[in-house]
């Protein structure tokens, strides 16, 4: 297994292109669709990924959780890649351009919806500007941190244990963790398990 810090944007694009046939999109007529952006940019120790911490809202089951920028598809969005790019611009002020690849669609465990995950690559790492009504905080996190066994934790939700990644006083788990697992398998990186 190679170190995550050695992964380059060119390699990510090539690996995702080689697995494009494995990433068939879900039924486009599905009634509930959303998309997230895995935004990669060069950091001090290899590539970093942009993350958000959702604001706390009553009745929002994902309230306060760490996530990737993204959200529900709007009727004006011609496709889910547009949804991911639009939501990223709205939530953290990034213009991500066109995706360099797509990961496997994920089904929610709680809702019946599907979430598409698109990978975007930036040449530099701009400041993230959280939109305060949706995003409590935003941060760039290094791939080398995300795929380091020292940062693995177990999170319990409704009594069920889930693997997670600790970052400062927060935990990345659930659907976001599954997306990172898929990204890692595409790049030959193993997401550590507790």
C-alpha cells in the first residue's frame, strides 16, 4: 500500500477514468436525488479534501455532522454534476469547474434517496468561505490524515456501531465515510477500520 501523501490529481483522474464503467449512475428518475463534491487540492502533505460541518438545525438528521459539500438536486440542475458544483459554490464559495471523475452512487440508510459523488480537482487550495445558514465550519483535510489508522474511531448511532475518522473534535462517518472508502479503493488506499 502506498502512502496517501503520494497521490496526485493526475493519478486520481486516470484511476477514476479507468473505473468509469464500474460507476454507472442510478436511475435518473429516482424521486430523491442529491450530489456531493469530493474537492481535491494540493496541500502541505499531498492532496487535501474540502469538508464542511453542517449547522445544527432541529429536525435535521444530519445536523452538525461532518460532510462533503453538496445537497439535493434542484429542478433547474440539468444533471447531478451540476448539483454538486452548485452546492459547493453555495456552501463554501468554491468554483470547482467540471468533475474529473465519479464515484459510486450511495443509498442513504435512513432515507430512500441516492447520493451521487463527483470528484473535482483544483490547481491550488483556496480559502473556504462557509455560508453561515448551512455550514458551521469548513476545513481542508489531508488524504494522509483520512487514511491514517491512528485516526480511526468507532461511532454509535441508534445503538449501531459505525467506523469513523476523528479530526480534531469531530468525526467523519456514515455516508461520507462510505464515499471516502470508495475513493480509497479507486486509488489503492485502504480506509482503516477500527
